[in-house]
């Protein structure tokens, strides 16, 4: 009998450490469901995390794990994957970890098309340090370090990923769990750098400061504002402003780093042998 | 099979790494260490190894940590500001107990400082650069041959103690060319990390054996490996209890500091009857050796202790090597006085002399001679 | 409509953080809050066994068991 999604989780630790209604718990179990759906071998799977609320996720998995310094998760993952290409490497990062302090590593991992999956929970702020704005906070965001609103726009993480060379890009929300499960599984199966952005809720900070709403109301916002490509294209510009695109946004077949590097090693070996002769 | 080659110090480090079994290098170019990266990029791919040029030194350090945990012996090389950027993940390697080697070819600072000139200004950065209480192994070659030998030794110590090891060379040694003996893996001692021999379900990533070191499987093995940069318990899961923090930091410290007799290494020269002993490492030790020869010829009773291990500071070895007649120690180093602080702290019974230089030039034997004369030796 | 005969819902109150997500978004209003603001099963016969409540619960407090299954999966 195969493993169920709960077999990938340390269920004895639940309830987990996150605040009531924080969507990280939903994303966590969705990642486990994707593992189960793909029948991943826990001994061939590495969960890599950085720092932040979502960065605590590794503690809950019964796989290999790596919990490291803030923003560097993709660089650790690059070493892990390049040195053992058999592994499935899942990199769980928030918006602060993944595209703010880790922005440089993010674009370069995408450019290299390293075959790992980045699961980025974007809740538009730093939850763990007390609700400060991040590089994904929309302009005008109220946070504990921007009580007057921010004067800088936020990154569109999926656009950034695609522009930098990611070969699979998708966005979903914790309301859309069925879609989330499907996209995560697709991303993990994809050969090359895949990114799934999960628009997430931080009821304790971002939701409270900016919308004065609860976890449930954040979920309702996700339900109302997330639209797929077809519906999105039919919207007027004004309507678009209140919505965000979800679903698979980009997928292309391109050789990943390792495939190219293996060829390079062969050529280097042949040349070294010639030169010895 | 041993071969004689005419190599640069930087190239010899790569030869040593390869002989020790290294198959993964991640780095970022920086003067005067770039030849290490260049040599690695040529040597590793034909061996089925990897050279990957990262976006910065933070990522380089991270990538070698990741690759080491996937089972490949890994190293990087850097200098000056690049070494400063590595400090963050050097701490990660200490806390996560990840074997890896960092070749630091030091240059003049602070900041971008003297990019193409000489210095030994990283005595303290290599010891205390990353935050928090920790022990650190730093090896210091003073010739091209020693670049080879010490890099081999660095890998061996990192595998034995599950920790990062720094090979601290300098601009002059890195670029110096000398004829050396490059030995093959079968002619040198190669130590590999200890793998778990228990059942996978019994394995705990951070539960030490009697030697204070836990066995280390690779990602992909049946023994699930959990590496954690935050304070963690024996299973690798977060544990910030005061008792656990006290015990873990102590263990990480002790596994190195309690093994100074094995890790520490010095080389004595003309110590018999020496009333004054020079303590130096790297290029400065070569100038000091020449100064000793000259001084002895002139009847001055001087000797030299060359440090092959800078940290943990090989205090007991030095103490034992000194002649009972030794009254003063002269520390010669290419900085304003960093190593001398440790010597002063530990040798309160001796008169301490210093020769320091931070101009970007090497210390000359004559300058050491002058200092000896001035001190009335 | 097929009368649901499929499900049994197990709720672990000690894991529940009372976020109300499961209550709010059950497509068939199967769940209701008790005095402690934790979910209880109100009308199991309406349940389609879609598992959205289980999957949306951040704390694994809900298990939807289909009758023919020994365990969830
Ligand atoms: S602070 Fe925000 S992101 Fe962090 S656990 Fe709480 S709700 Fe979630
Ligand atoms: S399984 Fe579906 S229908 Fe049944 S209680 Fe849960 S959400 Fe409602
Ligand atoms: S979703 Fe889970 S935690 Fe939230 S109220 Fe329902 S059972 Fe409780």
C-alpha cells in the first residue's frame, strides 16, 4: 500500500506552530498531498527551507530536510541537486526569504534552470519578525514599518520568475486547494526550475493592517479575486486591477542545468584523454 | 602516482583537493584567489565533478554545503570582501556540521582595500568572523608544497570532525610558483566521513558518538538526514531550550578544541638553545626562517615556530617545543598585530616582541633581524 | 441529488484553532460551530465527501473518511 499524504507529515506535532487561520498550514498539507500523489520516496526527497514563518515547514516533513540561513535556500538546493540529480528537491520559501533577501539567488536559479521546485507562499509581509513590508508588498501597504504606506511597488513573483528563465510558473491560493494540489504535483514533476506562488494570508499582520479582516475573509477575497487566464483576458483594465491571475502561467520544455552539465563533463573527459595522448 | 609539477600555490590547492577526493567547487571570482577557481573549472569536469560559478560568495558557500550533504567533497575559494560574505554560511556549516573546505587567499583590507597586494589581516576574521560561540580549524601553508599538503589535511579534518575547515594562504603564497610533489590519492592519507551503521529508523542526524561527532549519511540515503541552522536537538529538529543550547554549543566547541593535540601542528626550526623564538605562519614564516639562519650565523640564539595550524591555537605544542632558555617570543605578521594578541594572552611569562607590516608588501628577513637587534637579542 | 452515504467526519477538537475556515467554505453546510467555536458535524447526510474541509484545515483537525475506505488517502 502506498503512502498517504499524512505519512509524509509528522502528524504528532499538530496543531502546528502557526497562528490560527494562517494559510501556511493549508499549503503544508498540500505539499504533502503532492508528494503522495507522485509517490515520492521520502529517502529521495529533500525539503529545503529558509527563515520566516513558512521556513519552519521542514520540521513537519518525514523526508530529508535542510533548514538554513535566510534567503539562501535556493543556493543550498542548487548544491544538493547538482551533486545528486536523482533527488526531488522542494524549496519552501516566503516572499521575504524567496524574492527579497533571496532575490538574487532566485533569478540566478531560474536562469540556470536548476531542476528544483520553489514553493513560495506570498503573504506580502514578514510575519515572523512582526509584520514588516517585503519586496512583494503592493505600493501603499500598511505594515509595522510602513504605517504611512509604502512608497515602493511590489514584485510580481511569477513575472519575475518567468523573465529570469523559470520553465514552469504557476500561481494559486489556499482557497483553491484542489488547484493547489494539482499545480504542485505538476511543478514537482516538471524537469527544470519550477515555481508555484501561493498567494497566502497572514491574518495576524497583513490582513489585519490592510483589510481589517479575519482569516475567513481573506479566504473569501482569494475566492473572489483569483481568476484564470481565460476570465482574466476578458476583463477590463479596471476590473483586472482588483484581480490576480491563477493557474499554470508558463511551461516550456528546455534542458535543465544538469542535462547540459553532464554533456559538458563528457566533452571535458574526452578532451582530457586526447590531451594526455 | 607522485608527479613533480611546477605550480602556483593556488593551483596546488586544487591538486590537493582533487587528491583528497573533492568533486564539487562553487565560487565567485576574486583577486588574488581566482586561479583556484580556474584550476577547479579545468580539473573537475573530466573527473565527473562539478565547477559552478555562483552569483556571489554567499551562494558559493551555500552551494558547497548543499553538495557536501549530497555526498560530494566540496570546496570554495575567496579573498578579502568575498570571505566576509561567506561568514554567514560559514556559521551554517558549523551549526549544521557540514564538512567543506574554504581556501582564503588573503589580501589587504579593510573593504576592497589592496586587491592585488599582500596581507595576513584575516587571523581574527578566520577565527571569529561568523557570529556566536564556535570553534574553527584554520590551516596555514607557507609554500606551494604546503598548499597541496594542507588542503589534503583540511579535507581530512573536515570529514573527521564534520565541520568547515579554512586553508588560509595569502597573495604571495597563492601566486608563488615552486616545484612540488603532487601525490595521488593512494599515496596520501584520505579520511572519509563516518556513515551511520545503525538501522535507518534508529538514525539521528545530530546524535554524537563518543568522539562528539555524529555519523553523516548523504541526501538520498535511507537514513533521513536533517540539517538545521537553528538550535536543534539530536534529531535535527528545532529545540531552543536553555539546556539544549548549552549542550549543543558546548559539543560543537569541544569536538574541535578538545582535539588540539591532533589538529594542531607546528614546525620548529633551530629551537635548541633559542632564547628568542619567532612565531609566524604563511609567507612571514619564510622570512622568519631566513632571519633565523642569518641571526644564528651571527651568534644570536634565535629559533622559529612555524604554525601549520593557526586555529585552534596549538598552545601546548608550542610550549613544549620551546627551549627552557627561551625568554622572549617575537610574533611577525602582516597586519597591525592580531596573532600576537593570542600569544600575549597565553605566554604571560615571556617578553613579547612584534614585527608588523600592513603596507601591502611582504616582511623581509632584514626587518626581522633589525627588530631582534633593537630588542637586544 | 445523490444522498451522501459516503462519509464519516472525524474532528479532533484539541487540534482545532477555531479559525472557522472549514465552517465557512463547506459547499454543503455540513458543519456547524459548537459553543467553543469548534466545528461539529450537523448533517452528515448532506456531505459529498469532497474533503475540502479536510484539505483547507491548516491543522489536520478534520479527517473525512469515505465509508468504503479503512483510512484516508
Ligand atoms: S505571523 Fe502571519 S505568517 Fe506568521 S504564522 Fe502568524 S499568520 Fe502566519
Ligand atoms: S467533505 Fe465536503 S461536503 Fe463534506 S463536510 Fe467536508 S467540505 Fe463539507
Ligand atoms: S479549519 Fe481546522 S482549525 Fe479551522 S476551525 Fe475548522 S477544524 Fe478548526
